[in-house]
C-alpha cells in the first residue's frame, strides 16, 4: 500500500514521523523532558522581561518553552526506547539475556540426546524458560512510557528471573548444586526475611545434589541427617524456590526504587509550576527589573548550595546498585525546590524578625546635612523651603522602615539586602532535610538489594 496522498504526493515529513513507529515514541519523549519545562519557561520569561519590560514577556517566555519542549522531544525520540531510556539497566539485561539464551540452547542439545522418559521434568522446565524468553521479546518491542518511567525494565527483570529459576530445575544435579552455592553466598547475611531458615534448607538440598559441596559453604554447618535429607527432585525444587525468594525480594525493592524515582520526578514540575505562577503575578504587575534580578540571584545562590550539598551526599554514597535514574531525579529536585526554598528563606528572614520588632534589613540613611548657604545676590531667586521638605519626605518614604515588616522593594533589592544571598545559600539545602523520608526509604531499598549480593551481607550473620 502506497503512503502517498490522493494527489500522489507524499505526506509531510513530520506527519510521516507521527504515523510510523517513531511517532509512538513522541509522547514518552515528551514525558521524559517534562519535569524541568516549567523551570525553563520561567527562565525564558525572566530573560524576556529583563530585556523588554512588558506583561507580554509571560506569553513570549511560555510560548518559547512550549516550542522548545516540542522540538526537543522530536529530536530526542531515541531516549524513549528500551535501549537508551536507561542505558546501564539495558546493558545489564542484554548481557544476562545472552547468557540465558546460551544456557537454553545448550540444555536443549543435551536433552535431545537423552531419553525422553528420563528427563520429562527437565524438559517441562526448559519449555517454561523458553516461554519467559518469548515474554521478554514481546516486552522489548513495546514503545510507550514504560521505559522512561522505568517499570518496563522491572517487567523484563521479573521475566528474566523467572526464566533463570526454571533453568535451575532443567539443569543436571551438579549444575543445580552450583547454582545453589551461588545463592548460598547471596543469602548469607542478607536482609531477606527468614533468611536463616532458607539458608539451612538450601544447604541441605545442595548436599543432596552434591555431597562434596560442604567445603564451599561460607561457614561450618552440620550435615543433614538421613531423616531430613530430601530426594534429588525435591532438593532441586528447593534450590529453585530459594532462587525465587531472593529474586522476589530484589524485584520488589527495585520496583520501590522506580516508584520513588517517579514520585520525585512528578514533584519537580509541580514545584516548577508554582514558581512560574508566582513569576507570572510579578510580570503582570510590572514590578521593577531590579526586583526580578534580585530574586533570580537569590534563586541561583540557593540552587548552587543545593547542588553542592547533593554532590557531597552522592560522593559519599556507593552507587553499585541500579537505581533507575534516582540520582538524576534528585538533581532535578534540587534545581527546583532548592531555588524556591532560597527565595522563601529570604522572605522569612526579613519578615519574621521584623514582626517581632527587629528589622534585619538595614535602614537607608537619608542625607541630613545642611544645604549650602546661597550667596546674597541669589536670595531672591531661591524657591520656598517646601521643596526641600518634599524631597526629604520622599527619601524618608523610600527608606526601609525599622519598626515594621520590610516591604518587598527592600527585601528584593541587592543594594538594600545583599545579606539575602547568604540566607539563600543557607536555605538552599533545606529541601533535602524536608524530603529526608523519601531519601531514607530509597537508601534502605538500595542497602537491602546490596545485602543479597555475594560477599555483601552482614559479617556477623
């Protein structure tokens, strides 16, 4: 079927893009870029307003941000694919899939040369692993928001783990014992509930499959008694069940990490929209440029402090566990919420003490020196003294009061409130303390996943 229109001409390039497979990636690409777009709109609006002081700066800045968003999403379509939405996760999955396919191929050749009646259970397990492999292939073909939201990768990991669990029963007893030894190292000292009971049952099963494996255990254990020693088929099933328990524990934690990361990314545009609405009110009121420039300086100072604090925390944190872009989400959060906290902190620093009778904004000194005495010949030409009194009252009105809350014109003025920069720096790190619950929960998930890696469990377990 031709893709030409009724007149024989091909449709425009952008329409062709939307009609083919790349078009299905456009909405996910928009979703991936969305978190910082309200902040970008505010940046455009500020630049236009400082250059051209008009209420139309809001319309121009928002329109420019919208155009940038649509254009970047079109250019960045590949970021919504399974290969590039999360390169590290996909690389790990790809390597594991290659090993899985090689194991399935080897087992298929091995079972073909063995009598069907002797290994019917192993064949069923192998077919189960192949079925999970088909699920993985179908999942990788999907082109929607599951990759930028990271839950698509969790689906792939769950299917891959299920295939690997099935292969434990499809292997011969010695190979299954080797898999059990690997899980014994992962289970030893882990945070998995009832890990000690699981470990004892797994070791009994390993010794049933391979009696000489006891010397490879991580600590000395009593050998199983004949009454408790399972049969070979049951022992292999126990090894598979133990692998399944470890995988379910890790998959649930990875899913929690992905949800935490998505929660952070959903919070970022909300904060950006609130800041953009406040900026819109200032633009519509046509506040002086100096006030907007001071607010921008306070905002940037707070963002700088937040980024430095975030960098300090991340340097001390070991990132060997896949976190689905949680670090990037935290940086986005700093760019928005640290800036907002800095500006709000400057307001609080000026308003709260002043409400208690202490003004932290220094008073502008009014020049009270006596006017020069005119020459005798010019006495008749001098205007009345009312003009001098009027100019003095204007200067007093423009000064920042000491006995009341300082007005915004005094707070957002770098000449009057230069100390506000230091206040913004101090308040820039407060969002990290306020959102500590999310950070602690995410760090707990990471530590629990690390505890199931060989050699990473608690030493005293």
